[in-house]
C-alpha cells in the first residue's frame, strides 16, 4: 500500500466528515448558490477547521466560482481541494547537517513516540541520529525514549529523573559534536502548557542549543494531538509565544473526524505542519504533503 492509499484509509473518519457529507450536499444541490455555500461552510466548521479558516476557504471558493463562472456543484470538489492544499502548503523542510531538533508539547500528545519514529525515519534516509532525554520530570520518560533508542539503534543521552533538562541537552550537544552526529533530537518536559515555569525551561534549553552549537541548523517542533481539535490551537498559541516554533507534528489523525484542524493550525499560528501520525507502526509518522492530505479528505 502506497503512502497516499494508507493516508486515505487512515483518515477515514475525517474523510467521512468532509467528503461523504460533501457528496450528499452535491447531490442535494445541483446548482451552486448561497444555500449550497452555507451547507459547505458548516461541513468545514464541523471538521474543526475553525470559523476563521473555514471563512477564508469559503471566501476563496466564492471568488473562484465567480471568476470561472462555475454553475454545477460537481466541479466544487476539485476547486476545494486546491484551496485547502494552498492554505496548508509550505516550502519543504530542507536539512543541512549538523542539525538539532527540539521537540516540545504537553504530556499525552505522543511526543516521545513521535521522536522515536522521526529517529527511525531519518536513519532510514542515511543520517546518523542521537537522542537527548531532557524530559527529566516525567517518571519513565527517559526509559521510554531508551526503548525507542534500542528499537532504532540510536544512542540516547540521559540523566537521572529530576536532573536539569538544560544540562542534559548541553551534554547531548557535546556528545553529538564529538561523534559528528548528523541529527540530534531532544525530548522535553510536557507538563501543562499554561505552566509558566515549563515555558521558562524551554526558553533556557533553546538558548543552550543556540549558544553551544551555533553552526547547527535548529528546528523546534511542537507535537499536537489532532483528536483534541481546537484545544490544539490554544496549545500552539501558547508554545509559539515561548519558543520559536518552526514546525508542527500532528499525531493521532487516524483517530479523529476533526482532521480539519490541520488547516486551522497552519492558518492560525502561521507554522507549517511538517509530520503527521496516522497509525501505531514506526513508519506511520510521515512528512506532511498538503496536496495528498487535501485529496485524501476531500476527493
């Protein structure tokens, strides 16, 4: 099964919430009119695309329909796919080694698992990878990351529970430099996103990476649970205020009918989605392709 076919299968709940309902509206409305537009906008909002993002989609759709003089509802799917793709599209992530990924997010979103899967992905592409277990506040966090290290054959730098997270990252950076490692991925604490002390700790870790490894490309990824819908948006806003988030990892898209949140995240915080999780297997975390995703949930 190719990744598009897998994606289409795994986002079945969202596709049912958008594509299947869109098909019903198309059957009920042969002509494109204001009633049709209102029904379509409701479908988008119910997919957790959000009122603001759904409004932008509908504005572009109305303009396209008017400019192209479209009358038949059957033509809407192709146009809608293009608009959604355009909203989510971003320049590709190009890595120049050495590189450091700082991965942030609240507990329970699948952060540590996403890190392990990213390690496997980049290792499969020929990069040397090292992990830093800087989530020293959560019991068994280091052990969980160590399991992923063993599973993927990747070295893990870790300290005892309660150690200074910034110190872990500092030593991991030093180890990565000496080993000439291509990619260092650092896990971080994930206590509730409204805890100011957590945000201060993330800022400190970010400074450590910047000061101790200035020549390394730095990316900061925020992991969000797609099943939480609009709550993921509030988390994104809080984290982007604390650290310079460069990419989003959306997990558990296979378990939600609210996949429209992918559009809402990109439109609301202006940060591109870089990876999506659509299953439990190690290869079910994949680089995000906006066009394929738009096709999977709409066409």
